[in-house]
């Protein structure tokens, strides 16, 4: 089969690799039809994270079940499914708490050794707990499938940021970051009933999309200017701040604009040179809560909204490529020419 593999910073290639097979009774093998390139994939692409050469890459799979192990009961061959960016058993202490990314039996795709999702096929361990089945009525509805694809990661991650920031009806929320996760954080804040949503970013086209998603105000300035503008807009800071980037500057901005006693929900993978921003949170008595989003915990409730037409995150996909063109998709996202790239594997 064909699969995207990492060969060093700026070097993603499509290679022929052995196709997966069922190895454990809890496994499933899916034929991938849709996947995506994630902002977090850009960390190794830019040399900020270390990956071994020829590591398969990608973690947002949607496809059709081809084979299942003897212990798989929740899906069967022919089912349309999608999966979060990590596997989970659904039964351990942490899965029962809704913390599927802390599953004692699961893990993230890039550390499991089963392959990446930017490929023609994928072996899915712990299929009963990991795979989410799309109702048959929507299994071949392309518009619906494209709206569901962000539930594999960015929509669930944006929702986790909003939940961690304790956003609820009537609140004012500040969303730091105008990438796919930040835009989904705007959608999530709107879904949870926020009255004011201030989107913070550096790209006017993305902030325009944020407004389409429900942002009531946008801030495009940088650094201290952005902090001052947000502070003025919120009359001293916001009680609910979503940090959706992970970069030092974004974390510092979030720490400076949260209101004393407020909540920062952080979901950007932290890449910091100094943790000094924590001191600002300390003196504000602000909560700093978040981490890898337990996307599987949110899948059914978000899917219900997609299926009934009240949630559609698909506009985050501003470019679509086939599998052979995945390297071009990485370049487009790296150069900020695309917000998020969808990959149609069987296109």
C-alpha cells in the first residue's frame, strides 16, 4: 500500500509499505477514504519535534472496515468509521472518567508502531473502544463525512479547550489561535452558548472564517498590543480563555489576558523555552486546565450535532489533495496557504 512517511524536516514522501493485517483479536483493519494533515504534524515537519526517518505519519483516519479480530463486536466489515488521534480500550479507569487519552492500554498513533493515517490502510488496535461508527444513513454522504472528519481531532480538541476553560451560556470567551483548532474552539464556544467570542490571530482570512463560525470580535495585533486590546475589550480580562496553539507567545498571551480567578483551557502541544507564564497564572489565581483532548469522549455528542445539521466544522478544510499530493499539502500548511488540508485517499 501507499503511505506518507517522514524523512526529515520538510521531507514527506509517499512510499510503498506492507499492508496491515489483523494481528490481535481486538484489532480491525480499515481502508482509509479520508484523512487530514494536522497542525501538530508540522512540528516534526519544521524540525521542532524529533521523528525517526521513514516513520509513517498522520492520525486522523476515516474509512471502511475491511477486517476485524475475533473479539471485535462494535463494528463489522463494511461499516463506515472514524477514529480519534489515539486508541483507547473504553474500559479502564481513565476511559470510564472520559480521559481516553490517558488509557492504560492505548496510545497515540505515532507511538504505536501500527502505521500512520495518511495511508491507504491502517491497523486499529482496541477497535471496540477506538472506532466510532457512522450511521448507515450517512455512510456515503460526502458532505456529512467531510463535516465529521474534524471530529477525529481538531473539533474535539477545540471543544476540549472550551470545556476546560469552563465556557457556558452567556460567557465571554477569548480564543488564542487562528489555526484549525482555534477556529473549532470558536465553534465550540458558540455551541456552548458563549455570548461574546474574541478570536485572536494574525491572518485576516482566518479571522474572517472565525467570524463565520461565531466570533463576535477579532484581534489581529501581536504581543503586548494584542494583550492590551483584549484587556480593553474585556474590561480587565476574560474569565474563559482557550489556548489553541502551544507556542510560547500564545501561552504568554493567554496568561496575561485571563481574569483573576478565571480559567485557561489549553490544548496546544506546549513548545516553550521558559515556563515563566505560569507565575502570572499563579498570581491571578487562574486555573490552567487541559491537555491532549479525549476526543473519543466527545465523539457521539458532536456527531449528533453534525448529523442534525447544527454543527459543521468542514470549512476549516481550505484545500483538498489526494494521497500522492500529501507532500504538497504539508507545504501549503507550512506556508500558511491552507488552514487545514483534507486528504481524499481514494480520490
